[in-house]
C-alpha cells in the first residue's frame, strides 16, 4: 500500500496480506497454519467435499490435545483418543503435511512447537484451529484462532475471510518486581480490562515492561489475549525476537536471513500511528496474581481477599459472580493466601516453556510437595532441555510427577482431569467451570506460584516461602 | 448449508455474563463425529445433574421454552475456546439465531459457517428482551435477516450484519466456492508475495 500515513504493526501486516476485498470482508493470505489432533472435523469435511490441501508445505501438525502424558510405550490407551491421534497421522500423510508424532522429540503443544521450530516468524499471518493461537503474536506475527470450517477453508485455499479488527494498544508501564513474569502481567491486564475488554480488537502490547520481557514471557502474555476477548495480541519484533529466532529449523539463514531481518525491522508501529483504543496498565509494585472465580478476569494479587458480589451494581454480573463463588466453594472476604489446594498443574501453552520449568524448579528445589503436582513440559525438546539441566530430578525429588508433553490438565481432554470439588493451582489459561473436569475448581497463576502452592498446600507468595 | 429464512420462534433467555464455550459444550464431547450430532450435549453440565437428570430451573429445561430456536444471552457470549462444536450443539438442538450484546470472536465467525445468525444489539435492549421473555415464557420473536430486524409484538430492533455473510446465510452458500471465484487474484498475489519474501519458502 502506498500510503504515507503512519501505521500500526497490525495495519502493516494486514495490508501486506490482502488478496481482495468484497462487501466489507477481506480475503487474507495465510502464511502458516498449525494443525493438531482436534483438527479432524476440518479434514473430515474437506474429504466429504472432495477438496485437496492447497499448500501442504505451509502447515505443520502435531498431536497435543488428546495425547497421554504417561505410559506412552503403550501408545494411546483410550480408543476414541487413539482414533484422533492416528487420524492426524493419516490425514497429514495423505496431504503431504509435516507431522511431529508422539515418538518424535519435536512433538508438543502446537503453540509451543511453532515458535520453537522457528515456524512462527515476524510479519506473518498464522492461524490454527485453537483459540490460543494468539500466542504466536509474541514474535510479531498476526496470529489468531479459527473454527473447524475456517481450518477447512485455509487447507483448501491458503486464505481466510476476515473483517478488519479495530486496533488497541495496551501500554504496560513500570518495571516488573523481581521473580514475577508474563503470567502476572497478563492476569493484571485482564483483571483491569475484563474478559470482554478487548473484544473485536487486535491488541499490540507495548511499553517498558513488555520490552524487558524474555521471549518466553512475551509468549505467555500474548497467549492469554483471547481471555480478554482479543482476536489477536502481538508484540513488535526486536532484538529479543531475532536472537530467539536465529538458528531455529524453519528460520532463514545466510543472505535470506539478512533480507528477512531487513523486512522485520520495518514492522514496528510508526511514530504517530493511531489506535482505536489505548489502555495503560501500571505494573509497578505488582504482587503475584491468582484468580478466584470462573473467568480469567477474576484475578487479584495474592495479598487480596475473595471479593463480595453484593458490591456489584449490574444484576447479571452480580448473579454471575455469586454463582462463580458458589461453584468455587469460596466465601467473600477470605484471604487468598488461606485457600487450600488439592492439585497442582504446571504446563500448557501458557506456561510450559523452559523458563517456566526453571522458575517452578527453583521453588520446588529442596522442598516437598504436600499435594499431587504434575509437571508437563510443552514439547519433547523442552523436556530434553529440562532433563539436561537436571530439573526433572529437582521435581521428582520434591515429589512432583514428571510427564510427557501435551495439553494435559489445561484442557482436560486426554484423561488428565480432577474430580468434582477438587481445587487446583494451575499455570494454564482458563478457570472456566468444568475446564479441568466436571465440578473441578481451577485457580490460575504463574509457575512459581503453582510450585509454591504444591509445597505449602495453599496459595502462597513464593517470595515468602521461608516464612510460610 | 441450510438457507436462513425469516424465523418466528420461541426465544429462551440465558442470564449469564461471559458464558464460555466450555459451558456450552464440555471438552469431553468434542471427540464426537459431526454426523453423530451434538444437540444432546448442549449446556450438558449446567443443564443436567451428575445422574443425567434435567435441572428444572435451567431455562432450556422449562416446558414453556421447549422448541426454542432463538437464544437471548448476555455479554461476551461463547467466549473462550475456538471449538466449533459450540455452534454444532446449538444448531443440532434447533437454534438458528442468538441475540447478545457481544460474543467471543471465533464463535461469532463459526456461527455463519453453520447457518446460525449471531445478532448484536445494545446491552440495554438485550436485557429488555430477556426480561420480556422471562415475564412471558414461551413467547416468540421474529428475526428477519433480509430487513435486519428483530420484532416482538410492536417493538422492532434493527441490527447490523456484514453484507457478504448475510448473503451466504440467506443463500446457504459455501464460502470456499465463493473464494475460488477469486482464484486468479489469489495466484497473482501468491506469485508477488513469494517473490518479495523468498525466505518464506
């Protein structure tokens, strides 16, 4: 587009992917597509319509939702799940799509595998039939989750119809206190703007606190954009991004790298570009965040108390929060630090990366878990890396279980669930009713906080463990 | 896809903010093949107790709302997961339209692919509609997509809808066929794009 108007990074990526526009909708070119074992509806429908995959080289696939995290030498024990995992093998083989299977160390959660392989790159449009596709925005990509019909459309045409999203800038100011991470930042943001706070918008996260984050921390922030209702969330690429990407299997090399890098450096938002909305979130003095309810917006610092719904004016909202407390089995006014847990889950596309495991291991080291705790690396390569660093031994000695990579207890579709009434400290992304099993109660927090909950049996500020 | 024609039907109110797609259809049912049907598991865990007995207080279980084809919900309806199964469950249970102040973005898009119309109206209007349906259980609404209106008795509310999506719903069109009409533009775009970004392979 030949325009001299200053543009946001969102506009720049959008404009460079427009194939055509018609009746208010844009046909957008898709660079890269991720597939998983839940993608069978799309393949089934594609087959039923007699259509072929248009650009198989622009997709990769790996099973994550339905794979077991233990006893893999026996394969997938549940027949229904096995059909889906094996179905992905057959569907990708038929289409000529690269597939990282259960016996491949590159297997893992799609949103971990994409960045890890360098398949996710700045300036691209990336889609996947999973809402946490927003994760990939951390690398400066325009990435969003789509439904099965859209997956079918992308497979058949390598494009997608979209309406142009409104742009939103979330400026995160202040410096993050020592030991806190991306999870605390994104929970603070959602707590402030609400679960529908970014609906209809594509969000750019900016500001000193975002710049200071590692790639892992940025991936965590962008991962939960969808929990604020955003279609996508992204961070302009910088040296942190380029250093992370260099040398990864799908990253360009040599002269191609130089050419790509020159393009990537043009992506950041121009000075003076206008956003439809701007929100500022100050994280100075932030305490570790924990959720108390059944929406990610129900987030408070660990020194807070369970709020009283009676104080809410809007009747539907009041009723919804009262129901959330009833479901969670909590009483208004209870200090969060007094809530006891029955299970701990460390993993997921939100917090299953090496930095997350290191943070959790630092807390677990030399201590003992008081409740069952599960550690699930986000990919086979992360698991190998953690083992090379001895983190597996730290966890095992502390009484945590060390499992094989997959979505596990985040989505509760592979059998890793908990019983009715059980309460978890979980590093995942959703505390919805029934998310980790029918009647199960989920509290979201960072890996350090989840590990601290494991060793004390209740929500504990990990920085005060020695006083606990 | 089934064509969307003017719909006059019983409408059921759902008084829950941020109703997520896990609640609409729990994860354990997502392995179901499309042809096996999703309707019986719509709102499964809030609609039935652990023995499978219907909760008489849940709106969809009340006799007056039987046969409802329009759901009137609250803000951020169907937020969360991208599972198209949330739409399959609604569609298979007979729902053809949803009215809410706002939606989860992916669910909103998924609706149009399955012949379901998601209507956005201002929160106060939606609250008034829900109240009237609660006060007069079993009463009907009329959704006229052609004229983009929702009618209840003498009251008429207008809604916006993207023209292309409207056409696809009214005609029951598959959007892949629509896209393939742009085949030439697609291939010239790809040629140019690949030349400019050789590193993308």
